[in-house]
């Protein structure tokens, strides 16, 4: 293949690649990448899941604290059990 044929092949492959990247396929890939690295994770489902998990962990800590406090008060006789 001479230089002119190689250049023509290079231009053709470049044009096809550019049309894919700038066309609907390229736009879909760009949206997918943009969604993955979203600067505001609260707007996507993963951010929502992380917030729920964080809230659940906080609630678990509060329940544990309350259980320890009740057990401590029962041991010292501050709370009278039924009967």
C-alpha cells in the first residue's frame, strides 16, 4: 500500500470513528460515563442507597445505646420490672 492509499484508509477510519463518537452512540457513552462520575451522588440511585445505609447505621447505634442504658438502669435497680 502506497502513502496515498494509507492516507485514504486513515481518513476513512477517522471519519467512521468520529461519526460514532459524535453520533448517538458517542452521546450514549458520554451520558453513561457522566452518570458514573456524577459530581452530586445524591441525585442517583447509588447516592440514595448510601444515604439510606448511613441512616440505618445511625439508627442501629441509637438502638444499641438505648439497650445499654436500659440494661444499666435495670442492673442498678433504678427501673423496676413488672411484678
